C-alpha cells in the first residue's frame, strides 16, 4: 500500500491523471507530458467528453447557479424584513422555478441536476407545494 493510502482505497482514481510520484503537487502546475487518463475514466453519459462536463459545472458559465444564489439571498432578506411567511412563499417560488427549469432545459444544469429528470422535477415541485401549504397554514405570532 502506498504512502497515505487507506485500506480498500484504489490509488488510481478514475478521471485523475496518472502522475509520477516525483511530480510537483500544485493545482496550477502543468501536468507532465507523459500524464495519461486511465482507460476506465468515467464521463457522465450526457456529456461527450470530460471537457464538456467541466464546462457544465463551471459556476461562472452557468447562470442558474447564480440565480439560485441570488434568490437565496432575497429569501434571507425577506425573512428578516417581511417575516417568515413571505420568506417561505419566496422559497417555494424558487423551488418551483428550479423544477420548471429542470423540466424545460434539456442541457445539463449545474446545481439543479442531481438525480433523474423526473425525480428532480418531482422533488422541486413537491417541495414548493409543501412550502406553500406550510406557509399558509402555520400560525403567525
């Protein structure tokens, strides 16, 4: 077993380049010319290659991650300013928007795509319905 390896752990992780042990360990250091991806490297089925997968999850290139971050900030402000009922309704609207986006957009949506399309849509829309029901029936002091 190699240095730092744990029992039951494969030292060659799929998708990681095979780098010699004497290579510098830095995120911005270029890979050696002889570095190769293992033949069993896994690329999700809906991507053509690893580069396309990396682009899909890059936050700066995916507007939906930033829309969700902005909506969470709005919900937090509403919770303080307008109260929990309004914030819960805004959170329900955000969840419904996530469900609709997941249903309509056919390309991979980073931050929204977790499981199968229909399971994601059902979870997002079900959460929206539950939040609306709780917001409208919870006692407000």
